[in-house]
């Protein structure tokens, strides 16, 4: 899995891990913060939340254009600096007045623009590593590893967001609303870590930064493939078709921070016990990940000593899990944001599984093309929301009431087992693994060399449009039966999958 990859992959992946850790720590509590701190309705909070997500994924288009002209490395560094200022503003507790709202919106704009310079261009640099013929066949697996690293950061984010907020309340005496800002401050620290990793290990990927001065100094630069105008048009058309489809995946998938978080807050049991309770301790999930990776190492290692180490890791991890189970007494409190840890957990745990499956299929000449994997991902996402539709039949419409301070307050109306959301995140993650890393890999492979930055930006623009459409989760929340809300997302995923299959021959021509 990790063999034969360029060294620069790991440096770039770790730099991205730090940035994503801060981003997802902030995002885990952001929708709830908007409702509690400013007294916003579910729909208004959803509009701000989705608009922010849209900005985060729309600005990479401009970031890519700038990088095509000035170099990817310069834009990555500039992006981190701008993001830092944005998170710093967001970390300042100013209350819930108009000034605080304006500062918060300005912070979101800076974070969005900074991310636009950083995120897409870092991924182009990863793709550039595989332009070398020595690594070309490992492009898909490389992006799977890169995507896994992103989710390592996201795995710990919900726990950090909840714990740092609780610590600020109980130890430092901050009010509930002001304590949210400590969750946002975590992002500032994570960006310092990211930029440190980037520059310490820069020598391993400096040739991918796209700066013309690099070539002048004699660094190894892979020659760009020259395409005819017709080939360029064909590739751009294929990419635009894929972009059109993934809009609807992200519209549905990123409900995890909005309507699925609302569902966790208002419809899901707020406590768990026994084995179920262990799932809400992130360190238990880390132990499971160790077991998965050690299991693969046990079967793939070529030496007895490596196999012995792998077996010892498995035995130790299982032993710790058993011991921790015996220490559970009573119920464990379950807070809504913590459910967002399951998606990154599944990504990290299942990446070697998916890579092994596709590796076996590739060895037999039966591995699906990237566009076909994307279409399958849409079907899997539709299946997840179909399950939600089924289990939501009979549940009441979401409700709100006015609190003593005159602010609208969401009402907890049901105690659905947490296992439902845990299972839904598992299915959605299967869809994500089929679509997202494969889509990014497809863009890096197919994009005409002169437009790499812009085309990677196009991928993020599609994601941005999908994120803007996330607002439908907030608009539908409390206005239609719960099952109907999920049915909308199920429907758009199915329609997008049908369209993808209809265009498959055209898409596979450029693979």
C-alpha cells in the first residue's frame, strides 16, 4: 500500500492533515454555534453554513488560475497565512451582536479565500508527483493515501471541538457561547503545524511547485504532454461532465454538518452504554484502525519479524479495548457533533480495504474506470438516504420553541438509536471513497497540462455548488416530514448516477 510512493506524497499529506484538523474542528460545532450564539433559525444557520462551504470550495478556481501563473507553492504558503488571520478573528469572543456577526462573516470570507489558495494547489502538487513515469501507475493509490491523511485530521476534530469547549466552560468559567471560540482557536495552532511540516520537508516535493525558477536551477522537471486543440477540448468536456455530477453528491454528503447534525441533536438518543458507548471514544476508534492496518501488515509482510510485530500490535490493541470495556460504568453522554468523527474514521480504516479490492481487480484487468467508480459512489449515497427515509417514517416533524431569552430553541423529540447514524456514515463513506479520491485523481490525470490549476479549481467549484445546495437541508428541516427531507437527497443522487452512466463511454475515452 505504502511501497513505491514518492517521498513528497507523505510531506504534502501531513501538511494537509494539520490544516484539515483545524478546519473540521471548527466545522464540527459551527452550525450549532450559529443557532445558539446568534439565535438564528435552522434555515438561516443552514444558509450561512452552506454559503461558507461554497466559498471554501469555490475560491480554488481563482487559486488555481493564480497558481498556473505564479506557481503552486507560492499560493499554498499565501493561503495558509490568510486562513490564519481568518481563524484568529473567529477565535475572538465578541458576543452575539451585530458587530460580532460582521466580524464572523469577514472571518469566513478570509478562511474561504485562504483555503482556495491552499487546498486545490496542494492537490495539484500531489498529482505532479505522478507525472514522473516511475510513479504514474500509482496515481490512484497515492491519492487514496493522501485522502486518508486528510481524514486522520478530521477524525480527531469533533472530539477536540467538544472537549476544548467543555474545558473552557468548566475550568475557565466561560459561557457556553463564548466557549465555542476556543474550538475555533484550535485551527490557528493547526495551521502553524501545517506550514512547519511544509517547509521542513519541502525538498521532497519542491519540483512540483510550478515555479519557473525551479527549472532554471536545474531541478528535475517532467516534460509536459502536448495536446492538440481537439484533445484539449475533449478532456475539458469530460471533466465538466464529471463536475456536473459531483455537485449533487456533495449536496447530499455534506448534510453531515447540517441536517444530519440536527438529526443527531433532536432525534438521536443522547446517551449510550456498553459496546455502543465505546464507539464515542475516539481513542477506541484509533485502536480499531491499528488493528486493521496491523492485520494487513500481518498478511503482506515478507519477514517473520514484521509479522510478529503486526501480531503483537493486534493483540495489544484488542487487549486494551477489552480492558476499556470493563471500565465502562453506566451510560456515556453523546453529543451531536461527535457523530462527525465516524466518517473520517471509516475513511482511514477502510482505505486499505478499498485499495486491496481495487488492486486485486486491477491484477485481473477488471478494475472499474474512475468515472465508473464515481457513478457507483452516487448509487451508494442514494442507498444511505433511502435507509434514512425508511427509518424516519413515523417520526415527527422537527420542532422549535421560544426560550426564556426570546431565542428559538430546537426541541429534542425522539431517542432514535445512535446505531442508525453510525451505520449511515459507514454507507456514505463507501460512496465517498468511490467518488472523492478517484475524482481528484481523474482530474489530475486528465486535465490538460496548461490548465491543471484551473481544472482542479473546477473540481472544487463543483464541490462549492454542491455545498451551496446543502442549504436545502436547513430549508426543509421543520417544514416537511423528516422522511421527505431525506428523500430529496436520495433522489438527486439517483438522477446524477443515471446521468453518469449515460455519459460513460464519452468519459472513459479520455482515461
